[in-house]
C-alpha cells in the first residue's frame, strides 16, 4: 500500500480567494469572539505587510490600515474539504479525510496514471487549476504521509523499510502526536521520532497511555489506520456569494466558470454526467431568478457545461443586481462517453457534434436543433416528427413524396397547372378527429416548378399547395 | 534583322514559357450529376469552400442539385446541417433520394442568426456540409463563411435569390438555376477556370 497525502495549509482562505476575481488586495479571515477577534488566515499581500495567523485583529489593523476582512466559516471550509475529496476520488477508490488534508491510496492508481513523478505532477496540476495551495507527500502508511507532508513538500518514501529512516529525524512537535505528548516528550529530552520509536513500548504505554503507542504503530504500519473514508454524495449543490452586488450578466461569467468547473470535477470523480441543472440567482429583495439549463445528453466536460450555462445566462434579463449564485444538480445520470473512430477523417481540432448542437441550442432556443423521422401515420401533416417518443416507421415510404413540405397548405396561385401525376387519394384519420379526404396530384406550374397539391376528391380545381419537388 | 530562329528550337531548348496553367487537383466531392461534374474545372464541388446557388423561385430543383451529395455523406455517417430552410424538409422525399435523416440536423434560426449558425457549424469541423438560406447576406458575411468552410474542411451551400447575381461574391462556385423552358443550371463563376458558356441541363424534381 502506498498513500499520498495532500496537505491543504490554507483551505479556508483558498476557498474564499477562488471565488473572487484575482487581485492584489490584502485579505484576511477573522475568527474568535467579538471581543477577541484574531486573524485566522491572511493572503500573500497581507502576510507581506506583516500580518500572521493568530494575531489580534487590533494589532493587524495597526500594521495595515486598509484590508478586506471576512468572517471565517468552518462550514465553508468543510465544504471545500469534501469537494477536494470528491476530486481525489477520481484517482483512487480509497480516499480518507484528515484535518486539513486528504489522503488517497495510490499503489493501484500508479498503473493507470503512470509512475509517481508523473502522477504527482498531474495531481499538482489539477490542484493549481482548482486554485488550492498544497503540499504532497507519499509514504507506505497514511499517518506517515500526513506527517511527512507537513515537514517536507514533495517527499516520496516508496518502501516500508525506508520509512523508519525517513521518519527518524522529524521533531516530535511535528509528528502530530495525540494530546500533550509532544510537549511532555520534549521536556524529557526526546526530540525526534527516531528516539521515540526506539524506546520500549511498555514504558511509553505506562507513561502516556495506549493512545500514543497506537499512534506510533499506525505511523510505521504495524496497526491499520483509522480515518473517515470518503463516499461521494448523489447530488451536487454549490453556492457563491459576494460582498458586492453584480448588476451585469457579463460579470457573472467568472463565478460561473468556477461553478461549472467544480461540477465537472465532481462529475469526473463520480464517473457520472449531468443532463439538466439549475442556476439560481439570488437578489436582495425579489424572489430568486431560476435559470434551468438542459442538454440533449448527459455531459461532464467543463467547457461544454460552461458553454451551455453561459448561453442560457446571457439571454437572461436581471430584475435586480445579483448577490449570490447557486448551482443545483439534483439528478446525475450515468455518463456514456461518445466513441470516436480511430480512423476518423475529421480535423483534429474538431468540436464534437454534441457540443456544437448545444451551442446552437443555447443561442437559438431549446427546440432550434431538430432531427426529423418518419412516423407510421399516413396523413402528410403527421407523417414526420421530431418528437423522440413517437417511434420511427419501420418500412420505407414507397409512394412519391416531395422534398419540401409546407407547414400549412396554401392556395396555389397563378394560371391552371399542368397535371403530371395523380390522383393519390388520402382518406383517413377518423380515429382522432383529424379526419381528412384529399386527392393529391403532382403538377407543373407555369413557372416550371413541380408542386405537390391537393384538392377535394374528384374536383381537379381549387388547388392547395402542400409541397415542392425541389 | 538578326538571325532567324525556328520556333521549334526555342521551345525545345525550354527558353519560352508557354503559360500553361497548372492542373487543378481533382475534387473529392462529386456533385452526383455527371454532366455538371464534367462542366466544372475540378470535376466536382470545390473542396472546403463556399458554393452559392442562386434561384429565381423556390422549388425549381435546388435540392435535386445537392441531394445526391447529401445522400453520399449521410450514408457514410457524416453529418449535415440544414439552417433556416424556407420549408420543412420532407423526410420521405429525402429518404427516397438516399439521405439518412438521422445524420441531418435541422436548425431553426432567425434572420439575424442564420449566418452566425452557419459559421459555427462550418468552423466546428464536425459537419460534412452546411446548407443555409440567409435572408440577407453581404459580401463580408459570405467571406466569413468561405473562411469557416476552409477551417472546418466542410462544404458550404448558400441559397439566395437570383437578384443577388449582380453582386460580387467570394464564393468559389456560383450556380444559377433556371426553370424556363427546362430546368438547367448555369455556372456564373468557378474557381480555377472560365465558366462554360453553355448551361447544364438538370433533371426536374419530378422525373
């Protein structure tokens, strides 16, 4: 077993930052009771000005007169933690959650994603794209990976025999030992894990209780680790809110790209797709605007989801400025990737047909792109449909039909036409009230067009134009 | 007078360039009409280019002209887009000419969106042919289609009224249909050669 630990040192701050357009403005998260506000996290420019975690807010304000301040939200942090677990789930079936960290079992993933350096680069690339700062370490046990990630970014210990050597120089204060054991051990003169591991277990157990010994056993893999293993939920929900109001739809594109990107990440991890989802735009006083987004088939490509949502959103008039946006996807159908032929002659940069159809639909309307098929109904008006639930006629039509059809028949104008063929009588439809009795002819008009016309049975006059043999 | 040189010797020493045009690469898309293929310099539709079809009236054989091509494409599971057609394509009629309708997408677009939709389809590279009926199209818009057809390696067909024949057009091929006295097609412009003076007869829609 090999475990990769992804330590997220600034989870809460990154969660806030990725929601805001990139800026150099100093920003801090604050926590604590109203009398004793302390800095919970500070971004790069705030740290450069001398602000640090745990600092009193009054002291921070004395050092820097102007910075953005947000309340730290533990629920929000937990949300991002679970989103990253969902992301890790696409690389491994065993994902565990530690405080500020995600661990995943990778020994079986290496066969699929390549050797560890390649795989690690892929993980880092993904995290950078998602906007989370991270430290990664690899070790044969999850606890050891967790400890190593805190000490050295990028370390990889591949075998259990090398593990003890890698852990030995680590200070006990960094070893994530339970309770106050670290302080007590340092005051006893035991400063490194190496010293601690070589001590007799019975004595340790007597002095510090079974918890410390158990923790050491888990560290070097003599006991299995206990952790919250992650199981993906069955629906996706995400909300973003801003401190300012957004008045124009264009300004919603940046947060929208994040939302749809997160949805795509989540879907890829779950190996699912989404066919319809909803964007909820919240206003200050009016009821929220709901923008449903539907696609022809289940999809999970980030660019496609963004394209579809953008098309719908761009046509939306905002009754009031938007203060928050939410993406709801309660129904996640299975996703079947479209197969592409190995010898496909289309150009390499070709946009998939589905994506093209979605793009057209999002600008031109839900029903703008249709495929027609023939039904078993003999009446020309109902002989073809785009509705999928009406089933296709199994046998080909043998009678001559035109190539253009008029939606509603019109009187044929001009001098009397020359009859080329006919009549073909269509007399049917008594069962559903759409009764018709017509004689159809093929005629040539004075201008040389071939037309499909009908008249009342036996009349050969008062022609109604129904199609063209174009 | 200097020395007289026989013409033959000049030609044989290859000192005179005779200005013979380089032969054009043959088209990969036959029109399906042998007489029309023979009249076109590339022997078929111009590859990855815009073809403009000018009509005096609707329903005089404009589909006859392209349906054999569409049938060949859709049977090979290549996709065809029909944008803003003036009437509804009749499935039975198209199928009778060999078109597989499950590979044909019909796009309803308003007058302002026809050119946009056509360009998107052409540029995407996932359509073999795009047929469009724009209500208004200027030279710039047609040039964009021509470029998009080249990018997406697709055939573009634009159907317009024949009063536009006097306008300049960037299309690689311009055909004008005539219905009187018999259906025939006149080549107004073709890339890579002079348009033939004779009109090419076409079978009527009902034949």
